[in-house]
C-alpha cells in the first residue's frame, strides 16, 4: 500500500510523468533528460530519485553512465488498482442494468391480479 | 495537465483510494463513509473535498443528504494516460523484437561472402 502511495504521488508531477513517457521509448541518461527537459541537473536528479524510490524506474548498475529505465512492475501495480476499480464499477453498472431489466419484465401488481 | 496532477495526488492517499473503492460500489453519504472508515467527520469531509476538486467524485445537489458518487471522467483521464504509456512501451518492445528478428534472419557477413 505504501508502494502504491509513493507511485501515485510520484506521478502527480508533470515533469516526472514526462520522464516516464520518455523512458517508455527506451533508456536515457540523466544528461539526456537534462537536455530534453531543459531543467538543471540537480532538478532532474531529484525527480529521478523520487521515481526510483517509488519503484517506477531503475538505474542500470552495469554501465558507467547508469541510464534510467522504466520499471514495468511499478506501473503494473498502479494499473492493477485501476483495473480492479473499473471491474467493480462495471459490475455495479451491470447490477443496475439487471434491476432495470427486472423492472421491465415484471408485470405491475395490478396486472398480476387481473 | 493540472487536472491529472490533482487526480494522481488525490490517489496517493490510502483512505482516499478506499473511498473511491467504496463509491465504485454505489453512492454513499459522508455519514456512511464516517461509519465505514472509522474516522472523524471532518477528516472524511476533507478527503471528500480533495477528491471532489480533483474531479474524481461529485456530490449530488438534489438530495438533502448530498451523497458522494464516483465521477468516471476523472478516472478516465488517469486511465488514458496509463493506456498511452503502455502503448508506447509495447511499441518499443515490438521494435526491439523486430530488431532481434532481423538479427536472426540476416546471415552473418562471413556467410554472405561464401
């Protein structure tokens, strides 16, 4: 649950969503992100840290440039929450449809008597 | 974009996600939410205000009890952002698959010569 709190909080910032958008197209180094977003290196680094601790991105430990890449598992958790919500919501609507359907086919009490 | 910022920020709190979950099953009054979440009325009211200003819920103006209900449009925006991200991500993977496929079918330079 803490993880989901952090993921949603991280996504509440437009620059951080922009970084996620960028990384969906492939890995990028901090310098590449600095160039693309026209922000200072410390600003980008602090956004990267928030995204990393929310489990939405990881940084490669292999390469010296340590490129950032999307961590699909983090986004899967956010997506799963929304999917479950939508399923509940649709079930509720389906139930409402059933009630309306029942109202349609059931005769009025007066008609039953006659 | 401001709307999306507010929606993600609103969803970063577990009680607010709980309220959204509850409302996916149908309308609820503030008193009903107070009972369910075992929190004070001012606490629930303040969460309701955050969700309302983020466009995730609305309150009926008709009934005197002003029940809260889910506003699907607010969640649709969040969902659309994630869907677009997933499409980009999958396209990127598909492109990677194409590259790997190309590597597979193309003969090595040595073989071409022979």
